[in-house]
C-alpha cells in the first residue's frame, strides 16, 4: 500500500475496538490457549515492557519494522521481535519505554515517531513480562542503526505482505510448552515468527483489516 494512502486510514484506526484475546488465540500454541482464557496477570506480579509497532514509508510503500534479536543465553535469543524492552522508572509510562527502546535498539529518534494507538498488553509466561504494544508512524523514510549488542538484523516488512494470509503457517518447534510441537506462526522473509510477537501481530492485522474494510 502506498504510504500516503495508508496515512488516510490512520485516524480511523484509533476508534477500532481491540479484539485482544480473540486475535491472540489465532496465533497461540494450543498448549497456551486455556491459560490465556483464564489469565490473572496481576496475581503474577509481572515485569513491564513497551514495544513499538512502527510503520513508515520506504520507496513510497508502507512498511513495518521488526528486529532479529542477537543469539545469547536467554529465553528470547535469536527471536523476531518489535523494537522495545523493559520499563525503567525514568520512563514514567510504557509509551516512553517503547520510544526510548526504539531509539536505543534501531536508532530512530522519538521526535520522528507519532504514537497512534496502544494495543492490548501481552503476557509472556517464560520471562514473566507484560508487554505493552504501541502503534506508531514515521512520516519520512528511515535509516536504521541497530545496536549490535542486542540486534542481529532488521526486517523491513511491506504492509501488503503482512496482510497476505499466505504468510500464516504451522511450524514444528521446541518451546517452553514442549519439544517438537506444532505452533501457528508467520513466515516473514524466511523467518518463523511465533509466540508473543506473532500474537501481537495478529491483533495488529485484525485491527488494520477491519479499518480497511470499513473504508472500502
């Protein structure tokens, strides 16, 4: 989609009701489904995080940025994610966390990002994080400068591909729920995107599709 056309839809994204768990369940491993339905996050005293779902123009087409995390000894090693990270007390709110971490991880200054809408928080059981996603837009082409300590690569995903159902797959993976199990995932530029990132992406896709259909 042309970015200028995308911008015309942006005000209509704001009032769309968030489908939350309804969308998350579409990309949840079946072993996690019952837990999602009966989840009492407050009782778990989770750590907090903010992430940025950032759309921007590239060669006049609308793109979404994702990152490939570095390989390290940890739960989220080498996974595909949004720019973002842990809430720090100086952030004051989760929106500032997402903006600060986006600058630190991929080099985009907060002044270039306009926050459009906050999305449903996503709880990540293995790390006990509650992630707060924000939809942001940058109105100019971006140059990314990844922090080599945290980011192994940048994925620039065209919106047209993101909305194509052909990227939805099942993959056999070893997860915190079990070894060699089938999980729903997205095939994004030959990366298997699953788990919390896929579940957040699912809600984003659903909100965008509702918005575009209303205006069709």
